[in-house]
C-alpha cells in the first residue's frame, strides 16, 4: 500500500466521506415499497421515485489539477 494513490484527479464536494449510508437507506426503501406493490398487484416503482440526489450528503464531484495539488492524489 505504500504506492497507493488516486489515478483520477477528482474528489467529492462536502464534508461527507461517502454517500454509502444514503444509498443504503434509499435502496432499502425502494425494495420495501416494491415488495408491497408486487403483493398488491401494482406496477413497481423506479428508484428515482424514492430517491433524490439533492438530499445526499455530498454535493457532487469536482475535477482538480493533480500537478498543483499532489497531496489530494494520496489515498
């Protein structure tokens, strides 16, 4: 791991390290609602119906210049 570094110069915008918890919560809600809809005999929902990317902890990603900020390329 001594040579572990980021190959693409892109990083997230926010204080959250990842969106893992948000994705877990939304996929759990998506599966639960679709299970109920299948039992009732109605059409399943799409993931967009239960999730909203604007409510996630991170606000997206941003490219940066790796030559000017080499420290950001470290993992």
